[in-house]
């Protein structure tokens, strides 16, 4: 007989659940927990195209699925990353299709400030090693920016403080790019704003800023986290426009401050650093204008005193000009005397050269005499050579095997020698003729008529034909003859004036020969 186990419940009395009913029952049981806080490490974090973020929370022994819905992503202060030790606040729920439960994240924060600071320090060291914080990369701020771009929230007090301070100090054109300064989407918007300002064309409808101010008000370390994000830091370091970082209060420090070209303790201080005080500039300009006016007056006064001193030191201009004219007249007179003296010495030197030149007739006679002597010597040498050759022939006649052949050869040599000797006088006479032609050209070049052709005149006494060389010799001569290259002119000398008369016509004669010119040349010069 079969007996029943009394320890087991009656299977027929147990309700039967469908999978959906069981899943709903489990779901209601799990979701009955109130909002919970869980500390764990983030792993396998990724954001899907839908906008949801999925990751896992794990410790040494367990894993819990976590999800951040798309509408909650902008409200999360910090961006989840793998390896972060965080405290997650949210509600438990189930995902029945995979028979697992998960936590829907409502907020996310670092598990401790030390871990958060360590994360920032590691990031700072890595960016520092890349050179993003080097002083050589930082740009100087413009002295007088025309357009200033501000990247901040349009609703906070920061933008009002910046605009108010700029308006008080130096009104400029301000462009505001509104962004979120807190939350998970803030870093992306700040990066987009900085890059957007840099992409503006210089000549576009919207002017490109000369300076950027990136900032927000004070807050906790988690609130300032967007300005520590790597994308924001890289955008600030790569900006072609100089950037002033004004994040938080004076005691707050972010990585954005290190990458910026200048850090301001507060947004108001950033406005003060960006622009000078307009009234101070006006006052400086006025002071510089006054200094320039005083300096100009001093320079004018100095030069005026100098001009007056020079005017007193200078003599009367008319008297100075008269004195210079007198010196010029004196120099002109001395120059004329020097020229006259030089011409006189030159004529005397030419006359002395003409006296030393031999006459062509004497030179021809000398050449003829030397030619005769040469001919006489040639005749003697010819006879001596013939005689010497004949004696040689007679002496060698007995030794020659064929006297007629040797005689014929010697006769041929003698005829050749006779021909050469007969040609020597002709060569001598050619050289003599060439020398005579050279002497004739020299005589023609030394003729006084060549001197007259260059613009000189020969002054002579009309009475006795005596050549007058100085002005004193014309004192007692009433009539003069001026001989030019083409004709002669008669001149009468009187105490009042000098009259010029053409000379009496004389029958034209043939031009003088070279010998006649030579005879006259000595007399005239």
C-alpha cells in the first residue's frame, strides 16, 4: 500500500502561474523597493543610438545591470565612464525578456571626493604630457577687442555680470553663445560653442570675436565637472581666438583654466581683464595730447631761437653777394691772364721746336749722300765677292772631278748673288722715300697755318711786316695786319677805337712748296 509524504504540500492545491503572471509578480515584488543607493564600479558603459546609456555595476562577486534613459541623460551631473567608483541612485525594475533585473539610474556621483580628484589628476597629467598646458601655446590678449564672444548660460547671473561690467568699462559688441553649464550634455555644448566661434568667417554677417570668455558661476566639484571634460579642454587649447576661463569662484580650479590663455578668478574679473577702462584711456589720450602740444611748442621755440641766432650772425645778403661777385671777377681776370701766359709760352715752345727741325732739303741731301756711300760699298763688296769666288774656283779646279759642272754651278750661284745685290738699291730707295714722306707730314703738321686753322691769328706790323708777340709792342704801331687761316685783315689802332679794313687784294700765287714753307716757318715763328 502506497503512503503519501506528509512533508510535501499537496501539488493539486498549488496555483499554476503563466510566465507573464510570474514576471509581473516578480516585477511588483522588486519594484516594491523604494529608491535605493548602490555603490559599485562602472563596467561596459556605452550609449546607444537611441540616446539611452547602458552599463554594469559590479563588485568582487556580483553584477547589476543599469540604464540611464534618454530623458535623464542631460540631468546626470557626471559622465559615466568605465572604471569609475560611483554611487548610483535609482529604482529597481526587471527586464522580463531576459529574466533579469536592473536599476534605472536617477543620479550618479563619485563614491568619494578622493576618487574623483584622482580621476582629475590622472587626466591632468595625461593632457600635460601632451603639451596642452604649455605656456608657449598661450596667446596674448588683444588690447582693444572689438567683438567679445561669451560661452555661458543665458539664464544665470554670470552673463548679466559680464555685460554690466563691460558696459561700465569699455562698451563693445558682445556675442553670447548659450550653453548648458551643468549636466551630462554641458561639455558637448561648450565644445560646440568654442568650435563654432572659431569657424565664423572674418568677413561674414556675424563678426568673428577677437576674444572669448568661457565661464559659469560657483558650484560643487560635480557641478564644475563639464569644464574638466577632455573634449572641452582640447577645444580651449586648440582655439585660434584667445580665451579667458572664468569658471566658479576664486578658489575653484578646473582643467579648462590650465588650457585657457588666461584664467580669471570670477566672470566679473574676466570682463575687467578683457577690456580697459574707457575713461582711463580717454584721460591718457588727453594727457598724451597735452604732452605732445607742450613738446611741439618747445621744439618750435627751440628752432625759432636758433633761427634768430643764425639771422643775427649772418651779414647783409646784398653785401655778401657783392663780395662774392668781386671775388668772381678777380678770379676771372686771373684766369684770363693765366690762359694768355700759357698760350704765349706754348707759341714760344712751338717756335723753338720749329727752329730745331732740320729742313727737308738737308735731310734729302743727307739721305742721298748715305745712299751713295751704300752703293759704293755694295760695288766694292760685289767686286770682292766675285774675285774671291774666282780665286776659289781656280784653287779648286784641280780638285774637282768635273770642272765644267762645278763652273756651271758657281756661275749659277754668282748670277743669283748678282740678282740679290741688284735688288738692294731699290729697297734702300723705297725706305728713303718712305722716310721723306714722314718728314713731309711732320713739316706740314708743324706749319703755322695749322695753328691758324685752329682759331689763332698772327699779328704783324703793317709797315715792316714785323711779328708782334705782346700787347705792349702794338702801342706805337698805327696799322696792324691780322693773318687768319683763310685771309688777312688790316687793322688801324687809335686811342678811341680800332677799325678793321680788308687788306689790299694781291694777285693770288700758287701754294708754297714744302721747302718754301720751311723757310717761312722759321721766320714767322
